[in-house]
């Protein structure tokens, strides 16, 4: 039973990592490259929004995703108990 619980825990961890990496990849690509012309109609801090997303937004998103990962992993650890 312990082995199955560890496998389930690890699969949940990998799903979380994959989801966050996909978000980190897709948001800057869509915002900074694909839809850049649309976003450049707007300004943020004096810069065109598409440029800002590509230059600064990806970095801020990465930091936010770190905190999301830590929060979600704490919940996952509480749910499955100590897996070490």
C-alpha cells in the first residue's frame, strides 16, 4: 500500500510540474510573440504591453509560479503525509 501511495504522490507532483511548465511556456509565447500586435495597442509603464510581457512578464510569471508550486506542494504533502 505504501508503494502505491508513493507512486500516486509522485504522479501528482509530475502533473503539477508539467502544468506549471506549460503555463510558463505558453503565456510568454502567446503574449509576447503570437498576439504581440494586439497587446501592443495597450501600454504598461510606458512600454507596449506585448514587449513588456516578453521582457518582464515572463520573469514575473516565473516567480509567481514558484510560489504556486510551493503552495500546491505543501497541500500535496499534507494530503499524502511524509513521503521521504
